C-alpha cells in the first residue's frame, strides 16, 4: 500500500474493499452487462470471499462494463477509512461510495493537473477534496459534489487553454462522433470534452494535447494512435477502447492488458 489512510492510491484495491461495486449498483442487460442486476443485490458471479468468479474473462462472458469500471480508490476509502476497516457490508457504505467515487475521479485528474502550468491551483483544490473524502460517513451527505465538479471543470479549462496556447485545435466538445472515421481529421489540440466516440475509428490518429475529459471511448479503435500527450484521459477510458502495442499512452497510466 502507498499513501496514507486518508489519501489512498487513485486506483481500486479490491483486496481492501468489500465488493461494493459488485453489490450496490443496478444494471440492465446490455452490451456492457450480460444480465439484469437490481441495486444492493450481489452479482451472480460474486464469490463468498468477495472475489469475482469470472474476473479473468469478464469481456468474454459479456461484462465489459465491469472490466472498464474503476472506483479510483473510493471503494477501499469507504471500507478502510469511512467505516474504519469494517469486516462486513452495511447499506450506508453504498451511499458513501456514490459520493466518494466521483470525488476520487476528480482527485485522479487533479493529480495530472498538478503537473501542469495550473499546478498550484490544482494542488490547492486537491488538498480540499482530500479533506472532504476523509470526513465521517454522517458528513458526506452534506458535500456539494456538483460544486467540486464545477470548480475542477474551470481549472481544467485553464489547463487546456495553457496547453493550447498559440495552437488551438478543433472544438468538438460534446460532439456526436459515434462510429465516425476520424483517421483524416487533425485532432491535435482538439477539444473533445464529453464527445461521443463510441466505435470511432481513431487508428494512427495523433491526439497530442487533445482534451479527452469525459469522452466516451467505448469500442473506439485506437490502434496505433498517439495518446501519450492527450489531456485529462483516465484509465477507464483506455480500458474501454481497443488499442494495440503501437498505441502510445500517457506515462501515468497503465496500458490495458486486453490490448495485447
């Protein structure tokens, strides 16, 4: 384990959680999940030891949504910190996870921002959010997650503006690019915040300094794409895409195992 109890790593450590994400959320049978599951009901593949019985073949069994999901460390924060290392799940844990998971995602993005020209502001906001996620369970309901997202969003705007200074790219924020062939588009320094890129063809596309905050990359073909310099990209986005050994990724993110 790295980091203090109040500031866990920004990635899931399922061994220190109680399978909260396999019990709390509901999901409907779809391309992401093979079956329906009601909220607060254990997944049919959850083992008695809280491990996943099909973890090594989630995609093959029709659960790519599970393979892509990342709580950014919120699960172990809930169990080990908010509930003091509890040995059994209680309903209040699911409420806590709903608050802490989006805040932990913000923290992961602020870690990147802290290494940018807006680093001082990112470090300040990160400190305040870390104080929020360390609060007791009874205080979590009072947190204004929306306000945190708005403040972080403005800071990320400043990060992108600094990165694009002198060479702005295409503004495709929120664009519907479902299944689009983008191989001939110049997407360097493009703003793709919230863009729908499901199934898009991005093979060998240079995405240097392209903003990908919240972009939906499910099934996007990024084989050979240059993602190393992309801005505000997260691990779940990479996991959702289809890459290969030629795809470059940011140094702070791991290459998805399924790309091989």
